[in-house]
């Protein structure tokens, strides 16, 4: 009886070992099959991306990720899906893919690219100084994140350039609003906008005009000392600019620029010519 029990036990262990081995073989075959399917989906997505069918391409990249999420190609598929959407101006969908990538693969080696592409999605939504500020501020925030966290990459150089452009747009918005307040004769509100330009956007092209507007506005409301202070600042830094010339005319009503003198001479010459016709 004991002998029969031992024989039965050996047979049972043999069967279990065989089943386990078969399961491992099946698992390996299934995994290899999934990997092949994933590669096919990835390849299809890449081919369609090159053809310009970005919606189908993104769908195939998403499929590749779902088929084999533990593969290194899964994360690449998310980035390519994001790029596919970005390439044809589907910025919201690209942002969604990138946010998912950043959350799911926080230590990925291409994280700098993910943040740069995310910043570009917001940047491409910038229209002009009259529109919504949110895309401006979000893109600036993302570009600054790249400068801080990935300073030695090629993306950092481009991010720095884009930030300068964004600063110009933000300054232009302040100028646009400041001029609007001038037309409405809301002097204090206008002055605050022009001060914002010289304090926050001092490297932009709008500083000269902002200084002139401060001269103009302060002089108009009787704050001549303030007006003179900004005129001196404008003259010290931008003596040859048209804005300094206009500010100078506020204090010197009889002043004529070289351009105006030439214009006067031309006018006199035209009148002179008429005498001999």
C-alpha cells in the first residue's frame, strides 16, 4: 500500500511538473506573439505618420502600447502618438498624451523632450496680445522648467529663445491695455500698465515706448517732476530713439526733429517752384 502511494505521488509530481512546463512554454509563446503584434502596430503607426494620417498613426501607437505595456517601446509609442497629434495641430490631444506619459514614466530618459513638446503645444496656441493669456503663461512656465531641470540640453537653448519671444508678447499685451486706459482717460490704470513693462519686461522692445507713455501721461495729469524723471531715464538709455524725441517735444513745444525740418524745407521748395510755373 505504501509502495502504491509512493508510485502515485511520483506520477502526480511528474504530471504537475509537465503542466508547469507547458504553461511556461505557452506563456513564452503568448508573450512573443504579443511582442510581434506590438511591433507590427508600431511599424504601421510610423508608416502612417510619415504619410500624414496622424489620427490613424496615433491610434496604432496607442495600440502598440496596450499590447505590450511592459516593453520599452510602449513609452516610445506614447511620445510618437503625442508628436503625431502635435504635427497636425491637434494640440489638446497631444497635451493629453504628454501628460499621461509624464505621469506614467516619470524617470524616462526622454522626459526633456516630453516637456519641450508640451511647452510647444501651449506656445502654438498663442495668437496675439488681445487674446487669452493662459497659453502664454503655461508655455512660459514649461520652458522655464526645461531651463531649470535640463539646462545642458539643446531644448534649453530653444526654450530660452522662446521665453524671450513670450516676454515680448506679454509686454505688448500690457502696452495694448495701457493705451486702452489712456483713451478712456483712466490715468492711474494706464501708468500702472506702463510701469509693469519697465519693471517686468525690461529686455523687450516695448520699454522705450513705455517710458515715453509715462512721460506723456504724468505730464498730462500735472505730475511734471515724475514726467521729467522718466524723460531723463529715456534720454539716458535711448537718446537716439523716436520715443525720446517725442518725449522731448512734450517739454519743448517748439522743438522740431530733423525729419520735420526736412519736411518743412520740401514744403517751402514746392511753394517756391509754383512761382515759376
